[in-house]
């Protein structure tokens, strides 16, 4: 997994004036395809009602389209304002199962200056699929996306 390569691809798309929805869809596709260990990858967006809503994703459909802050690995990442690396989901008490094939999970927050916009959620069918290096690379994409979310929020305000 090479986060910088993904960021470079996103910068190119941005230069072609690709719209925000297409940009984040492409970002999560590139993440999903970046490692044979990633079997599901999606973006959950945080809404003011403290609910995470599933945005673009790659992999099997999930019933967890809405997740309350504090609920599951995704919701607790937001509640605790930190990334989550779960090497074995069977040992995680606060875990919402999307697929019985999932063995490990990574959640990286898309945030800037303490404001959480969304998160990248990745599932693997392998145990301990997410080492420190992988988390660092996913973080690069999440940080790039945080700037894109912030710019969109600014644009929306200007238009109002
Ligand atoms: N496992 C997550 C739910 C989302 S699915 O993995 C797609 C959780 O515990 O929050």
C-alpha cells in the first residue's frame, strides 16, 4: 500500500475538476485495490446528529449503513477521537460484524484540527492485516481527504 501514490492520483483528478463525490469514490477504490489484504473498504461520514453514514464502499454490501457514535469499532473511533487497529475482531467486544469472513479491521479518521469529517474503514479476511506501516500509508490518504472535506465545507458555506 502506497498512500502517496494514491494522493498523487487524487491530485490529478482534482486538477481535472472531478466533483467531490467522484473524488472520494475513486479514493476509496484506490485504497481497496492497494493491497491484497483489503477485502472491504468504505468511507463513513459523520453527520451533526452523531451518526456515521456509509458513503462509497468497495466489497460486499453491509447492513451497517448507519452507525451511532460510540457504537462498534467505527463509532468508538469517533467517540475516542482516535484510529482503531483491531488485529482480531473476535476479541473486540465493541464490534459490529459486517461479514463472518472478516478477521481484522482498521479505522482511520478523516479529521483536521480536531474536526472529524469522516473515516476510512477497511476489513480483512486475514488476522493482523494492518501493521504500523499500513496505518501510516492509509493515514496519508485520510489526511488528503480531510483537506478535500474541509474545502467542500468552505465552498458550501460561501454558496449559502
Ligand atoms: N465492523 C464495523 C462496522 C462496519 S463494517 O465493518 C463494514 C464496526 O464494528 O463498527
